[in-house]
């Protein structure tokens, strides 16, 4: 959904659109977490730069993964995408095993213990055995006999082939989310908040006085003399994103709220707005946008430098 942007200058580097400076669609909230609204506000170079250095990390944030998992009944397509990129884990009596979901089925990943033991799928172990024996110059007959022994071995019983010990195990009944990712940097909501601020300012977004903030946001900094980000959580999950002004005076504060749960407030202490606080509520199920009034849950104080 195109939000519209009449100017052909990048809000981050301030270069004009040209053959040498192409533009691309810049999502207000990344499409990787269900964002569906964009504006032609960034040149291709800046959009890709902040996308890879800042926005990409959001899908590895445990709280985001947990939110999508909690909303999988309401957001099945997004949950399926997260499932495909997530590394799942299960604890077994042989130790932890890892897997990825591909085409609706779990595929075990090869994991190696400190003592050198490997855990992997039977198919991968079989292929590895055959490859190693061929490299050793074994005959076709020797290889066929070894693979037959591999295929006929009893589950749970150790067996040795060509100096290597194998044990066929059972696929775990359940695999869970590992929740071992890193929280996304506060530079992420700062980028979203700056984008929303620019949409609200219009042509004033190119004011040279904002260059310091522009540079800080582009560099992935969560605070500068022009902005400060802080984070928190709410009490329930919802299939919505929200971004908007929680207050306009005595300085502007943009509230970024993802899946109803993850909340950031980005202060712009040098910017004062005269309008009523207003924002955009993105319904991820219906793919619709509505005006919203972001609430300010607690009195806020800008942290001292």
C-alpha cells in the first residue's frame, strides 16, 4: 500500500532521484514482520543499507519470534515464514538436536559435540558414509555392503562401519523454538520513528538542521542530540502494528508498537509539533490502515546525556 510521497529526494542522504540515484519502496514497518505500507522516501542504496544493517535483525529477536508464534492462528502466513527461517531445537537423551522446517517437514541439521560425535539425519549420515568410502578408494561391492548394513541396523543399537560408530535414533516428537537470539537494537525503532516523522514533516524533513539526526539514524545509533529511544512491553499480543505521535509537546515522542507487545518510544527533544497526537494502526489480518491515537502509558523523561 503506497502512502504517497510527492518529493523525489532521499530522506536519509538527501540526494535527488536520478539515473545514478534510483529509488526503491521503503516500508514504514519492514515487510519481514508483516508491514505492508511503503513510500518512495529512500534511495535504493540507503534503503538496502539500513535494511541489511538494522532492519534484518528484527526477525532474530526472541520477543518478535515469540509474538509471531503466539499469533500464528491469526497470522498463519507470517508464522509459516518465520517457521522456515527459524532454527528449531529438541532435547534428547543423546543431547540437543537442531532442525529447520522445509515444506512442512523438519530436516535435522548436523550438530557436533565437543567429543567429536555428530548428530544428523540418517540420510545425511548415509551420504557422508558413502562419500568417505569412495574417497578412500573402496570398491563398489564394499560400499554396497556397508550401506546395506547401515540400512538394516536396529534403532538404538550402536554399530560400526569402516571404523566409524553409528546409532539410529528416533525423530523427536516435538521441536521447540530455541529463544537464543539477540534483541534487536534500539536503532530499529529509531529508524521507523524517523521515517514516520519525515512523513509528517513533509518537505521540512529535508531541513539541514536534521542532518545530525539523519546521520545518526543511518549509522544505526539509538540516541543522538536529536533523538533517544527507550523500550518496554505491553500486556497482550495483537495482530497489529502501530506507529504514531504519543505526544507533540513539549517535544515530539513517536510510539512504535509491534504485535501489540513490543513497544518503543523515540523522543525527539528538539522537535515540537502543533497538531494533536495521531498515528497509524496497521491491521495485519485485514491489511488495512486506520488512524489511531497512540497512548502515553507513563510520564516520560528524556535520559540525560
